[in-house]
C-alpha cells in the first residue's frame, strides 16, 4: 500500500482527524486576531466576532505590555530577525544570550542556566542527553507530551528492556514502590535514577507533589527533573516557580521552564549545577543542530525577566483575577477540581449514559452557545480525555483580565449550565454548522 494512502486512511479514524471536516477553523485551529489580550476577534468560516478570551497562557499580561513591546521592537530594528545565524555552538553565541542565562540562573536560584530555542524539543533532548541505556526513569502518569516523547526516545535505546516506571498521578506511596524497583534495577545495570514530574500540571492546574518527592531523597538515590512551564513566573513569593512555592527549589536538580507562558515569548531554559549545564550545552542535539534563539526574542526576554523580578504588580494582578474567578465559580456551585494554580478547570456534567457521538454533540452545542451567544472563548476537553458525560472547560486567568470580565464569564457559565441540566444541548435534528451558517444559534 502506498504510504500516503495509508496515512489518509488512518486520518479518517484518528481521534481528531475524523472531526476535521466540520471542526477545522472553529474548534480546531481557531483564528484569534487583534492585540493579544482578553478582548480579541474570533475569525471563523462564518464571519468575525468579538470574544472575551480565556484561552491564552499570557499569565502576567506581558504580551502587550508597553515596555515589552518597545524592547521587542528595538531588538528587531537593531538586529533583524535573522541574527544570530547558526547554532549556539558554532556561530550563534552572543553576549546577550549569556546575560539572559545569568539572569535566569539567579531567578531560578541555580548556579547556571542554558537558554534553549524551543521548549518542547528541548525537554525531549534533555532527557535523551542526561540518561543512557543503563539508567531508569520514574515519571508521573500525567506527565506532559514532551516528557513522554523524551521517555519514548529513552525506551528506544534500551533494546526492549524495561528501564522506565510510571506512578499514578501524585501518588507518593506508589512512587516509592517504583523507586524500590528502580533502585533494584540500577543495582543490576550500574545506572542511575531520574524522576520526572511537572511543577504545575497544565490541564487540571494541580501541583506536582514536590515536597513529597524531595522527601524521598532521604531514602533513595535519584535526581529530580521538573517541567515548570506553567509555574515559572506565577508560583512562589517571587514567581520563581513551584519549587520556590514549596520551599524545595534547592532539592530540584534540573529545573526546566519555557518562555511561552508567563514570559509571553518563545524558547525556554534549563537550570542546574554548572558542570551539568556545561554538559548539556555540549551534548543536547536539539541545540547543537538547530539555530540559536533570535536576538529580538533574547532582547525582549531580558526586559520581560526584568519586569518579572522587579515589579510584583504583575503577579498581584494575576492572582487577584485567579482568586476572583475561582472563588466565584465555587460560590455558584461549579466544580473546579483541585487546582492550586492559575489554570482553572471548570467541570460540567451532561448525560453519562449517552453514546460517544451524543456526548460529542452535547459538548459541541454547549461550546457553540458559549462562543456564539455569550462571546466567551475558552478551551474545551471532552470524552475520552474526561469521563463520558463530562465536559471540562480550561479557563486561563491573566493579569490583563478585569473583575468585570470575571463577572460576565461566571454569569454566562451559570446560564449555560442551566441549559445543560435541562438537556437543551442534546443532539438536535439541526446540524450545528447549519446554525452557524444561518447566523442564528439557539438552544
């Protein structure tokens, strides 16, 4: 069979691919236009409409901060988008990159840091670089896809031998059991143990149990790598991350974060002991064989980090909105799970006995109503990621939102929940796309 024909057949039954014809441009790959912030325009195949946006990880509101925009523009004007040309190791190293790394190391309370050009591929490369086929990885079941891809790469080096162990999400008792197995395994192979978790779990907003994990260092010999993409800049007294929040940053051996969330940029960094950072600099394939982070981004990131470290108003504004919307949801009876971070999941419950198609239809209609009639834009998660009959909205508060935005959103959710409870979103004879084309969405 021709490879492309095989791919096209597979696409017809893939989890997302089978919905592509109807959902592309609305539920998947939506186009948000205008200045980055709470109020943007949503361009759909059926027109353009203003929306209140709760879907961007611009936690501190830095994307459109005047000082940040000025630094970005000056960096682009001075250096252009091409500089520096080449990988860091060969021809892409600059004083600016080194200055940013020094700032990041100080902020993360580590001796050294290494700036990377893209967060996802860097995490894969860190794992690939730091462990070999004799080493064992122990990881949280809900680890991010970039961590999982790094673990898959590690598995490919191990010739089918089991060299990774997973523990149920934040379950310290099961983690200890896996550490016992891992300790036994490395005694046979002569290897070492790496534990990997996240600081803030980006879907449900709960925190990795860093205190529980680091306490186990007293009994087991392992190193700890955390992905703190959602915690960097938002968690801890100074925004230093989830390790700072728990008071265990000194026990985090490899601290990784991206600039794509609170930093409102692109790229990321890894911080650790200087000899380890030097080793990663010389051996991370994703950095050795890829272009250096462009100068305008480096210049802009220095300004972002300066504001993050010297002006607490950004975090204060963020947490004012976080507390307002989370307390508001809870006050009105909404289930927001176990979030301890700005990430705010809102769970609603339809018919648990509905078929897969009926569940998807009900969730689709609910989201259509929220976007079309209330102008609220946020991400949605449905079965099989959450239990059948459950709809999870992922709401991301930022420092740029206002209390009026919070009130408007909670009121909209209350009205939609009432309709859901009344069964008004169950599959109708009218196709949702027909309603959108007509410009009249009613439930």
